[in-house]
C-alpha cells in the first residue's frame, strides 16, 4: 500500500512538472517593466485575457496596451529604451527581443493604433536600426537612435469633428486659401496666425459634406486626422506609399494617410505631451547594458 502511495505521488509530481514546463515554454517573452503610472493601464493578451497593470508590472511581447482617459504610462524595456504612452492610447508590442551579447537576435517593433507616445531609443535602436520601428495606420517610422514624440488621430475622433466644424466656418471667415487647388482642394492658412492647416481632403468636398450634415460652429484648436511627429534628438524616417521623409532634431512632421507623403511642417502642429512631473526619464541610460527590469514584481489582476 505504501509503495502504491509513493508511486502515485511520484506520478503526480511528474505530471505537475510537465505542466509547469509546458506553461513556461509557451510563456511570452518579457519585454519590459511599467516604471510610472498614474491611472488604469490594460494589457490585452493573445489569448483574449486582459490584465490590469500596476507600477512594476511586467509587459510582454505581443501585449496590446491601452491607457484610459487621463492615464500616462512609462515603460522601460530590457535594452533601456523607453516609451511613455499618452491618455487614450492603443499600443502593441509586436516583437521584442534583446540579449546583450547577441545583437543578431535584436528585435524591437511596435504599433501605435491610436493616441500618442514619447519614445527614447535604447541599445537595440542604436545597434540594430534595421530591426527597429513603429507602425501606424498612416506610416511606418524607422528609428535612427533618437528621442521623438508621435501622435495618431484617427478619422472620426473629436479633434477631426472639431476640425471639420472649423472648415465650415472657413467658408465665410477665418481662413483663406492659397496656391494650386489640386483635385478641387487648396492649401489652407489661418487668417490670424498664418499657420498652415494640413489638408487631408479636397476642401470643396469637405465643406460640401459637412454643410450637408448641418455642422456649422467652429471650434478653436482643431486638427485634421493623420500622423504627427516631433523629433527631440537624433533622427527618424517616416515612410508610406506616398513617399519617405527624414526628420531631424527640432523638426515637426505630418502625413494624412498611407497615400499622402510625409512632409515637414514649419512649426508645432498641435502636439502636446505633458506627463506628470514624477514621470522623469533622467535615470534612463539609453543604450546602456542594464536589463531594464526593476523589481520583478508583477502586480496585476486578470479580467476575463
């Protein structure tokens, strides 16, 4: 009888070991750590589960991160790169791999589907530029060892509606057109400041459509949909089906969609990035040799 019990116990332990080994083998690659957080941050997993993250939670390859309203989240990756997400942002860690002694295995590809972020390059972005990038619905951003801010406004968001209302107001006052009116459109400038209003639709079509919907009131500070970039240090390359453009430190850029070439704009087109003062990246050593994971404490709960 004692022999049977021992055998059952051994079999159970063996089966449990196999299960744990299987779970470990299929676990996603740890990519980094949530360093600062001031509100809800969700991580949707490939299997459909959703984790509510906290400061010092780990993030993994394949995680789809979503910040709620008013939430900023700063994430430090294994290669000491950083990404700080703005409120109401949707960001995915597509592929991430970093080993200090194996640069041939480097990978750092991300996607921004909505919202904005500030990125600081780390080791991968400096030594393996060809395997680093950020995809957006309007263009792909190639990293050249840099610090940059990017924001994508999707069609149909509040800013777009506000921009449309401003266009309607421009039919009578406030804006004037200059230059060639290609495809029925025109380049628009603000009559007060002289700033260029980026064109995403032929002006005539936009006005006709919005007037038909009865939208008539202007809203200050409105922006058209598309991708906005600002380079603080280094250089990025923005490319899509319409073309490619390099942006260096101090420059701003814009592209409306995948078909429109990225262009340099003369001044800040409305990019704002104001995380809480506590969100400081001064402790970051971009390109350093640290593993980037601080406090392996994965504080989270799971939502099904």
